[in-house]
């Protein structure tokens, strides 16, 4: 197809909260990444693209620089304008930049007939995200969906994934941004040890309860927890629920009705069982 | 939880059409399986279980022997009554037995707090299906969702998957049963060669068009195509569409509106982007 008059295919990519992680650097960005675990969310990024001379991103109506996007488009040898919508805040631990990188890869592949597979597109987005320093494991988790456990770091063919077999309701509140780059460029020794320990425990007992326990221990041991988040975690615990901090953001998330029960007014979504995918395919109409 | 009064969690497992395959036998059922490709369907199996002394399956209200189920429940050291609903016919190439095996594993794990991961539960269902001889690759495809390409055979940790990045509408018509066991126990040399050839071509060009081309060539070269299916494939082609035979069943499936356009009255569903998952979780209510 040349598709010049077709509506661009639209992609949905789930958001992703990282509960805990350990950075796994490597000179090869396809091998680099992180171990850890998290939750793919029904709140995510809806995205479409249109051919354009300059590669740009418009997020919720505002031109927004999303570093990995230009590199994704270059890998596919195309240039395009990316139109993205999301209810999630940027820089608050929801993997929005990873979602836009992965969504751009899927959408551009469909729009320009690039002929790549899902693993190839995931690898392109993972590499772009790692090279930009905006994330280490969101892309592979967002390509999987569900409650991903990242057993080994890296793109498809290098990394290894498992999952927690559950689909809980999720509540979250955000108190502001936390820079992924600044945390990852600092001393990560304590963080790495805490992340590896939480992962070992989760592999032995792959349940929601263990994920949340690991997340709370991790944010404390890694010295990342911030005051508003700590207060919310304690308030949820007092109300009989379970909450933790999203990595890396000033964000608290809870299972079920944890934040509501503690008197907060959270956003509400669910664990999303699918990975990133086309939701409309111009060649194969509904 | 003891959960005695909780409603059993409900699982959804997509149906799965195999477009082409090559059997990959091995003495170890976790290593055995098939290479090939197919489509996970929004028509699938909804399943719940309840504790019971004898392991039984009731499918669409009728007691139905589904061979792998008893073995799945034994692997988890539980016994239970399985209640399953599906719009898909049994024995017609939709992976219903694999769906029930995998759904039983996920549902029993949740109901009895077995503490297994998604990969472990998928491996249990894959092994049960291979040992029963009822399927070779449906379970791993149904755990993934989308349009799975089975690059290497076997359960998680052994097999390797990729996918076609597309989400087409699917139509299908079924003309009766075809026994998986009888085809797989016959001479599979031509079938294996045809399956490997179709896979190589799809890996080079991972698109819907290539999948359908490979499926048509495979069913002819493997000597599996049956008269009613061949007639329908030709009628769809004459109407400008693309259709192929589902392995292993007297079933024809088409992309988009292929069968409708050719004057058939097909069932209509879509490619389903998610793998098998819990849709309700008694511990973590909506």
C-alpha cells in the first residue's frame, strides 16, 4: 500500500510502574537494561503517526520533546509526526517515554510497511530508550503487559521475562517529578543490592503481596523514598491496605482500594493484560 | 486466604488458529512442541474452577473429557471441577483443549494459592497438552496472545516466540472435526518440510499477507486441505480476499471481511492482543 489517504493505524501501549529494579549496564544497549518487576497499566498511551519531513511529538496537544523517538524513527529510516494522548503524567514513574518510543515503532512499522516483527520493533525502542538514558526496562515490560518480572535485562533475544499471574485493580497518586537520569547517574550500589534481593524473593514467591513487600523494602533500602510518598504508604497501611512507591517518580500506587480507603483521591485503573498493540489496522478494517 | 466463600477467579484464554506448523518431537515434553505461526482470537474460553474431590470438566454445560486437565491439576497437587464456556467448536482447530489446560492452571493457581509464576503455569499446561497428544504449540501461543510466531518449540525457558505486529478482524467457518492425534501420528515428513519453509519465509517478512500465503501453501503441500475448505478458500480469493485452513480442523479463516464478501455466513472475531489472564481476582476486587 502507499496508504497516503488511509487513516494512520493507532497503537495502544500500557503504562508501566516499576516496583523495584537493579540497573544492568552493558556497552551494547540491546544487552543493557534492568532486572526487576512491575505492573502494566490500563492507563497508557494512545498513539498515531503521520508522514512529515521533521520528526516531532505532540503529547496531549503540546509539542513535547521525547528523546528516544527520533532515534526510533531513524532506525526505521522514516520521519514522521507522532500524535500521542495519555492520562499519565510525564516523569512520574509511569514509563510514558518508553510507551511513546514503543508506540512510535509499532505505528511507523504499520504506516510505512517496514516489515519488522514485534521483537525487532521492541528491540529498536529498547535501544533508543537505553541510549537516551530515559529508562532501562519499561519498553520490554510494556511489550509484554500483565505484571512483568524482568529476570534478565535487555531486548528480546537477550532479556528474559516471567510474570505474576494476577490482574489487580490499581490506584495511584502523583506528587511530582523525579528525574530518571539523575538517579541512574548517581551511586547505584545500594539500589542494585536492594533490587537483586527483592527479585530473588519474588522469583521464589511470585505473588502480588511479595511484589508490594519487595517494592516497599526496595525504596527504603535504596534511599529513594520521598516524604509525601512515605506518608501515603503509611496511611494506606493504617487503613489495612498495601501501597508502594513507583520507580522513578514521586508516585504512590496501591492494590485494590488502598488509597481510597486511606482518604486519598487517587486515579483508578487496572493491571493491563496485553502488551503494546495496534488497535486499528487500516488495511484490515473492522 | 482460605477463600472458601470467595467466588473462584475467572480466567480468559484466547482461542488460537495455527496457520502452519512443523512438529518438533523430543523425549522431554517441555522441550517438545512445534515451530509455526498463528492467530490468537477474541473468541476463546472463559473458565472458573471450584474445589471438588474428583477432577471434572463441564464445557458449555456438558460434562466433557479434556485429557490434559487431570494432569494439570495433578501437577499443582489439587483436584477441582472446571467450568468452561466457549463459542468455539472442539476439534476444529481453535486450540480449545490447550485453552482449557492453560485456563485450569491459571485458575487453580489463583484459587488454591499455589504460588506459581506465569511461565511455570504455562509449562505445566504445555507439558500436559504434549503428553496427551492433543496439541504441540497452542498453549505457548495462547499464553502470549496477538499473532504468535513460534521460532523454537517448547515451554517457557526452552521455546522462543516472536509476533506479527497486527490486529486484524478474523472471520471463520467450520465444516467439522479433524483429529489432531491421527494427523500427528501419521507420516509427518512432507508436513514438516512445508512448515519449516513457511516459517523461514514469515521470519523474513513478518506480515499478515505472508502468514496467509504460507498457510495456503502449507495446507496444500502437507496434503491436509479438505474439499469444503478448499472451495471456501477459492471463493474468498475470487471475491478479492484472503483465506486459509486452520490447523488442525475442517475450518477456513479469513482476514477482514473475506468470507462475508464471498457469500458465507462466518463467525466474526478479532485477533486478541493479550495472552491468558485472570479477569477477576477475588482478593483484589474491582
